[in-house]
């Protein structure tokens, strides 16, 4: 769409003209002898000695100063301007436009988060296990800018909290809403959760697909055992990274009644099952007994599964030297016409 030739349009064109780059910038070195030529010309005009014709009175000179006489001294400026525009045209001014093409070779990730009652354990003071897990997951999502991420939550049953998406802000908001009552049936159905996550990644075309499993217990509910779910993930080319969080043995929990302080329960954990599921699929098992170790584990997973972005930059150059060449030629011919017609000398 052409710019209008009104005052705003002309102003815009002038701005565009000054926002130039040069295809042959070394041609601008000709401005050095050009400046010396102007200096030499002005020096000759000021300090040069022209031939002198004696006159009887200065009044005769004043009478001969017509408009043609007064303006003749400025005619050489046309030639200097013509040479200047010619030098600029030789430098090939124009405007370059950069285009970037990004091919995302990211990873599809399904976060599988345990929300069973045992996640209320308070061995990650000052927060419980679920609160710490949510903080770490939010940080992990924030660092995976080019990946699609989804989420499955589970206790005695497994539910899809969010399908694979690149809208990470929405996913973070959904993660904030997760609580112990998000799944009504208590227990730990790890196999069902892994199978549900794998089913949501079957049609994925990503370079790599992983499941990030975060749990503090052992499989005791559901219709699919973790070994079968891991075999399915292996067949689909999905890696399982599992993080077992929490301490083993007696762990303090809040008392629902609130009358007798804390209560202590024995935490049951099955690291062998998680390690087997992870190694079978080419993933890795981590044990996090404190919040600091948990953060370090997630950082390591983030480093192991790096996304790739293929960035290609294209550059197009649009010449704008024609206007300067036209100005140079026009000024040159105007000077010739003015010298041969209006400022013609008497032999």
C-alpha cells in the first residue's frame, strides 16, 4: 500500500529515506576527496587573485549587480550537489528487511502429579509435599518455553488436568487450583496415571516425549499396574522421569480434628518400582528427601531434556539509489542549461 502524499505521508517518506543502509559503504570514502575539493574551491574564492580591471568609480559596479550577477556565484553549488548525490548513489543506499523463521523442535511433556492424602506429609517444612511439588512444577513449566506441557493428577483415580498445550500461563493457573480434594478417591494409582498420560501423547509428533512422575507412595489402586504402563510407554517411545519425594518412616501429618496436634504415620514407598519403570523407558529415577534436593533433581531433568529451536534469518535489500542518481543527473543538466542559456558568458 502506497503512502499518501499529504504532509504526514511526506514526513514518513523523509524518515524512511534517512533510515538507510548502504550496500557498498566503501564508496562513501569518496566523500573525503569531495570535501577537499570544496575546501580548495572556497579557499580559491576567498584568497585567489582574479584579474583586475580599473574603473573610474565604484558606482558603475553597483549598477551592474543585477539578479543574474548576484546569483551566478551560486551556480557551482549545483555541480557540487550533483557530485554528492552521485557518490551516495554509488554507495547503493537502500533498506534491509530481516525475516526470521523459527522451527520449534521442542519436547512434549506430561506432568503426572500425586495428590493423594499422603502428600500432606510435613517433612518439607514449612510446606507440605504437595505445596512444594506445585512450586517446583510451576518453575519447571516456566523454564520450558518452547515445549508443549500437559498435566495428569492422580490419587485413587487418575484425571486429565490439562492436555498438551503451549499456553503455559493457563497451565500454571490450573496447577494453582490443584488440592487434595481434586481427586475424590484416595489411594495411589500410579499405573493408571502413567497409562492416561501416555494415551494423551500417542499422536504427538514431537522430537521427544517424556512423562514427569512425582509421587510419594507405592501403587495400591487402579486397574493397570506400573510395569504394564511402563512397557506401553517404552513401545510408544516415551521416557519416564520419576521423582520419589518425602522421607521414609514416621512422618508428621496435620490432625483433621485439630484437637491433639500432629499425628504421625509411617510412609510406605516403593523406589524399586519407580526405578524399574524409569530405566525401562530410558528415563531416570530421582529420590528427593528434602525440598533442596527436589529442586536440584528438577534442574537436572531440565538439563537432560533440552529443546531445540532452529532459527533461520533472511535478509532482503531494497535499493533506493535511483532517487539520488536522478537528482545527480538532473542537477548536472540544470547547471549546463543555466550556464549555456541564462548565465551565458560573452566571449
